């Protein structure tokens, strides 16, 4: 069979070609014609050079710096599971541990490690499993590492921040901000004093230079008169 031209296919779309009965099995030749008809329809819907334009957006447009406060909250939640790990391994060492968590920019944990004497102990994998599940908001830095103290003594603990803790933290933050503002004020005052002293010193130097010049002129005049 010869290849059908677009004109012939267009005829098939109208009434030029045979009419297929839905219940009749098409011949191989009819199947080819049907495939060419569908291909032609698709080509008319999306002609070459007219592909729909996809609007590209900057994936980093809304990405901010690492959110330490949110990360601490998520790590606290993971710690609720981690502190129960000593119960699963009675012979494991107990005490205060420190976990190091390295986050990728997508917010997931890249790696986590536990300090000695817990590293390599039966409790290590249980603890690290809890922290590897932490997910924080995406951030613009390539990576971010945090260290976190965890009590692996096996005692029950209330790790989530209480309202009074939040108030105390806010007061501490305000007090610190006030201290820093005081330091800045003192620095500005010292700078102003230094500028004044420098100006006074500059005036004295200019005065000395003028006196030296006047002295030279006087000496030159005396020599000339003699």
C-alpha cells in the first residue's frame, strides 16, 4: 500500500474513506489507515513549532535560610523517641549523649552520628533512626549541621517547651537585644569622641606646621638682611 498523503487522510476524516462498523474486525489495511488518521489528527492539534510554552518558575524564589527554631522543634519531637531507646537495650551505656545531624537543602537528614560511648553500642541505631526521620523546611544553604544533647539515662522526660519556658526565652531575648543596643550606643559615642579628638589633633598639627613655616621665613629674612 502507498503512503497516504495528508489530503487523503483529510478525506478519511470526512466522508471520502470507508465507514467502519464498530462490531466488524478491521483488515490490516484498514488498521493502518486508522493509525494514520489518528496521527494526522494529533499533528493538527499540535503542529510543529507551536508546542505550548511552559512557564518556568524559580524554585529558589521563596527558599529562605535555615530555620533554626523550626529545626529545634522537630528535633525535640524526635528526641521523644530517642530517649526511650535505653529501654530497648538494658545493657547499653546510659547517660548524656550528643547527636550531630547534617541536613541537606531539601530539609532531609543527610547523615547523623552519636558520640562515644554510645557510638557502636546497641542503643546507637535506635537513637539515630529517630533523628534520621527529622524533616525541616527547605533552605538555601547547601547543608546545615546541628548538634543536640540527648539524655539516654532511661528516665522519663518532658521535652516539649512549656508556656513559661517560651515566656522566659522571650524575656531573655528582649534583655539581650537591649544589651546589644547599649553596646551599639557606646560604640557610636566612642566613635564620636574619637572623631572629635582626631579633629583637635589635626588642628594642633596644622598650627605646628604653620609655626615651623613662619620660623623658616624669619630665618631666611635675617640671613638676607645680614
